[in-house]
C-alpha cells in the first residue's frame, strides 16, 4: 500500500467541534468507534488515519518521534488491526495502542510530519497585584506525554513576601484554585508540576498568592 501522510486537515475540521481533552478517559467515543470500524474493514485506512491525526493535533495522545527503519514492509500487519480492535473494546491499554502506531511509523506505513502537527502551548505575562505587591515576568506551561509543568520564566520577579504560593485559579480573587506549592524563590526560572486532572480551560490564571493574608502579589492569564 502507499504511504499515508498525516495532514493537518482533520485538526482544522474538528478543532471547532471538540475542546482539548486532558486524559485517555476523555477520548471522544467516535475515535474508538472509528477504530472498530477500521478493524472490521468498514472504513478505509485514510479515514482512520484522519482520526489519528486529530488525536495527535489535539495532544490527546502523544506519539514520540520515531526513527524510520531501513527495512520497511509497506503493509499493515494483521496484528495491528487486532490490537486496534482490542483497544476499541478496552481490552488493552492506550500504551499498547500507541506502540502499534509507532510500529507503523517505524516501518514507513504512516509518515508524520512532526513540524506540521500543531503544538498546544499556554503562556502569559504577570501583572502586579497592586502598587505595593509588584510582580513581573513570564510564565508558560509545558506539555509532555509524562507530565505537565508550569514554568516561571528567568525574567520572573516578585517582591519578598510571607507565605507565598503559586496557584492555578479561575480568577484573580482565588475563589477557586489549585495550589502548585509554596514559591521556590522570588525571582528567576523555576518549575512546578501540574496535577494530571487539572482542567486548564477552567484554571486559566497563574497567581502569586500570599496564603496567610489572602493577598494577590501578581497574576498571569494563560493564553494559547
């Protein structure tokens, strides 16, 4: 069969219909339905590849860059379809499914143009809480297949204060927030793990917050 090149078309088609999904439990049901249809030969390879492209573009799954081997078969082996069918039926894990996709990439059956795959990124710049509580600099969130990390940039700076914490919050008043821990230092690059279950569409403000006195030292709205 001919190599199938993953394009960004499906991302454009579906980006307006679906939000960003944080974990495997939130993979849309139509994806596994398509997987089952493909395993049953009810849809063709290109249609299923489009579904995979959507998953990669939306970073629902992350396919690590995979080296293409010299010995390429050019055909999808039957065990791949078996694996996809088992995955659609929840009989094997997402990792097993991804390993099968990596096999297709390594054998040149699927060609992923990594530079063309949209990368989800969130970043923002701090504004001071008020005249006395000055904060400046940048922040960004780094996504990987293993974890999500919030970075305060090397240009970050806040005034020395007691009991300062880094929050992800719904607003500047910290009415609803997730604490990432006490601030590590008052200036410079530093990193904080973000729990896997945090909805970053909801918690879109990074706060530098004095926990003891309930005072905002600085906030940075996260934007794509």
